[in-house]
């Protein structure tokens, strides 16, 4: 019983406990449900708030856009519009570049040329009129553009001075007035523009000195460009300490003083074509930033400090045309970032450096110019390891030895100039590996051997100059493959044999000199067949036959003439030397631009050969010819009558031939003619003053049957020219000269006798006794 009762009680208790637990669980579930419902409500409210916020933002943006659209529709602020129109009214605009600047209601000022308008307040913030061919002065109305930040007026024809009221443009950050005709001192008004970041006054006519305030008027100034002006004096000390400065170009001025160390991290520094002196600084403060350093054409002295190679990001270094001397230190080793190194036209001595760049095989070096120095020794093989090299210029030094065979490894080379050295040996065969070569100048050395037939692989070659060497043999037939040749100078060698048709393949030829060699045979029929030819020089060879009577109208240079002012031409100029200037300019980081200027006179020189026969009439009808030298040949017949047509002619030498007959030509119209030599021929007859030959009295020596008629009636006064030029003219004064010599001798003898008598003791005592 008890057991059962107890068991029942336990069961009842357990049942009660179970019910109690159910009730608690039910309450908890109810509470959890309430909490869950409350959380969902909060998330819903949060979502609604986000949606509302996005809606408000969208409405705001729409409203702003609507307002901006309305403001754009309104165009430029009337105050700025009025200032621009007033500025335009004072300009000449022949190209109608500012035709869009119209105040009519139908024209929207948002489309005005070069105008940038703020979308917030309709005020002008930028004015860019670069290269619009505008003329005139800057009108002070521009000073009313109080919100302007950028003014670019470059590459026009603006003149005068910058208005003083420019000092009111306190928001101005960029001012570019380059490539105009502004003059006077650097504008004082700019000293108040404390927010200036870029100031470009280049290519103008500013004078005076650089103002003292230029280095501290704006602590934000990053670029200052004053190149190509007439500014002189010393550079302000403040520029050495302007910490914000990155780009400084003061080139092509007259700045003086000792070059000091810069204390900011410059990126670009160009001071070329000035008068700076002193020694080279190390540019230590810019060692991690300086990329371009150009100090060419100054008066910097001393050696090149090795510390300058500590500029680790340097890409271009130009120290040419200074007075640098001593040897190049072996510690002067640049990083592989260097693309151009120009140390030419100095007095550097010693051997060529073997290690210019730390790792030549990885170097970006494109241009290496060590020409016009006093460097000695061989060309080191390490130079041929610069795989990207495009120009190797080592001319005008004292280099010896042979040209390295490995030069053919430089497959990107465009220009090789090793002229004016003492190099020996032959032209290396491997040079044909430089298949992109445009100019090869090896003249004035001691090179021997023949011209390599394999050079025909250089089908891009434009300039080939091998003159003044000891090269022998014939011109190879294979050179016909060099179809791009324009300038060929093989003069002063030991080349021989007749000319073949190889040269006719050089259809772009402008200059051809084979002078002072041993060529023989008849003059080729194609001699005057080149369309662009300017100079032909076959002098001092063994050519025979007649001058080919070909088409003289082929060359535009020979036939295009005009009335030009003549420079005085000496007889030696008749031997035409090559006047060639090769220019190289950095275009990109990986490219050089090649160009050349041929300044040689337009002319033909066939002198000192064995040419015979008459002169083809067409040769004297070339209006563009500046000189013609046919002297020292066996030419005969009469001088053609077309000489007066050669309006560009400056020099004519027909001496030492067998020309005969009278001189009928009138040269009065040849205003450019400054040298004439017809001596040692068989000319006869009378030369009158009306023919214009009185300007060249010594031009007819050695023509015994020729005489001058100075009177108007044509009566001959000077007959029978002497055997030597000018002797007849000097004999006129022989009597007068004898009288002067006699008088001078008598006077000298008299004074010598007086001095001798006065120096004698007996004479002195006799004179003293007489006085007493």
C-alpha cells in the first residue's frame, strides 16, 4: 500500500512537474515569438529608412542637375563675358579663330572657343587660346576674370607687356605666354600670384634680369620656363632653394655667374646656351629625382665629378660645348636608365672609358657622343655591348687602332661617325650587321683596303663618307644595292678604274664627290641624270673624253635660280668640300630622330682632268648653278653665249684650257659673280668695259691676243697680256715703284751717315771746337 501510494505520489508529483515545465516552455516560446516579431519589425523599419534616404539623395541629385542644367543654359557669367568680348575687340584674328565669341542671344557662350566655365557659379576658370594665330596686346579686361585658374595664350603673336592688374588674379595657377613677342622686363605683376604652379614665359623677348622674387613669390611653383629670351645677369639664389620646384628651363639666355648646388628634388634642369661658369656640382639633393640635365654651351671648367653618376634616375645628360678637361674617371658609371650621354666639344683627355654604364647589356643608351675632345687609345669592345645604341659619335679625337669587328652587334645603330681620328686597318666586314644604318662617316683616318662589296646590305644608308683615307680598288658593282644613298664622298683616296653604272642606281643622290683619286676612262653619259643632285665633283682624276651632252634639265637644283646675295668666294672654294651637319633629336625614350643639313654650294667641278672638246651649250644655261670649274683640261672652241642666263653663278673658272675666239658675252647682269678666271687660254679680240669684265682685271692673264678697251670708242689700250696673270697690271707701276725705292734709299743713307759722323770722336771734338 505504502509502496503503491508512494509510487502514485511520485507519479502525481512527476505529472505536476511535467505540467509545470510545459507551462514554462509555452511561456518561453511565446516570449521568443514576441522577440522574433519585434526583430522583424526593426529590420523592416531600417529598410524603410534606407529607402527613404536613397529617395532623398536621388531627389537632391536631380535637383542639383536641374539647377546645373539651368545654369549651363544661362552660359557664362555676364561679367566674364563682357571681359572676354572687350579682350577680343583689341585683337586681330585673321583666321577667325574666335568667331564663336558672339554676344548674340542665339549663341551659347558654353561653346565659346577655349573657354572653361564652372558648373557651379558660371564663372570662367580656364582660357586656352593656344596656337590660334592671334595678334595684338593683352587688354586689361582679362584682369576681371577673378575666378580664372588657367590662362594659356601660347604660340600666337601677342606683343607689348603683361598688364599690371594681373596681380589681381589671385586664383591663377597656370600661366603660359610662350612663343609670343612679349618684351620688357619679367612682369612685376606676377609677384603677387601666390598660388602659381606653372609659369611659362618662353620664346619671347623679355630682357633685364630674372627678378629676385621669382624663387619665393609662390611656394607652390613647380614649373618655371624662361628659355629663349634675352634675360641676363645672375640667377637668383632663391631658385636654388625653392623646394616645390621640379621643372626649371632657363636655356638660351645670357645668364652668368658660378653654377651652385640645387637643394630641391628637381626632375628637369636645362640651362644650356648661357654663360655659367665654375665647376660641376653633384646635384645630390636631386639624386633620386633628376631625369634630364642639360648644361651644354656654357663655360663650365674642371673635370666631370664622379658623384654626378649618383643621379640614379638620370636619362639624359648633356655637358657638350663647355671647357671640361682631364680624363673621364673610371668611377663615372651611370645606371642602365641613361638614354643619352653627350660630352662632345670639350677638352677631355685620356682613354675612352670602358664602363660608362654599369650593365651595358641591359642599358637603354641610345646616344653616345664623345666627339671633339682629345681622347686617345683604341675603341674599347665594351662600347659594342650597348645593344640599343642608335648613334655612336667619336669623331675629332686622337683614337688609334682598328674599328672593332664586334661593331656589327649594334643592330639598332643609325649613325656611326668615327671621322677625324687616326684609325687604321680596313672597314670591318661585320659592319653590315648594322642593317639600320643611315649615316656612315669614316673620313680623315688611315683606313686602307677596298670598299667592301658586302656593304650593299646597308640598303637604308643615306650618307657614306670615306674621304681622305687610303682606300684603293674600284667601286664595287654590288653597291648598286644601296639605293637610298643621298650623300657620297669618296674623295682623296686611291680609288681607280673606270666608272660603272652602279652609281646610276643611287637615284636620290644629292652630293657626289670622287675627286682626288685615280679614276680614268670617259666621263659617263649619266653624269647629269640625277634629279636631286646639288654637287658633282670629279676633279683631279684621269677622266678623258668629252663632257656628255645629256639632259641638263634633270636636276631641279641646277635649274632653279634667283637673285640672291653672294658671299665672297675665294678660289679655294672651287674645290667643293662636303658641308654636312647631322642632327639627332630624342623623340621618345626609345627613339632618335635623324636629319641632316647639306649646305654645300650647288656646283660642278671637272677640273684637273684630260677632258677635251667643246662645252655643251646646255651647261651654260643652268640658272641654279653657283660655281663651275672646268680648269686644267683640254677644252677648246668658243665660250658659249648663254653665260648671262646663270643668274646664281658666284664663281667660274675656265682657266688653263684652249678656248679661243672673242669674248662676246656681257656679264653685267651677273650680280652674284665674285670670282672669274679665264686665264691661260687662246682668247682674242677686245674686251670692253660695257661687258662688265672690269671687275676682274686679273682674270685674263696668259691670253696674248686679248686686250682691254677702257674708252667708250672701243680702242684697245692693253694688248698682249703677259705670260703670268696680273703681271701686265703690275708693270704699269714699275716706274713709280722705282722712284719710291730710290727716294727711300737716299733718305735712309743720309740718316745713317749722320749717325755715323755723330758717333765719331773726332767729329764730336771738331763740332765742339767750332761752337766754342
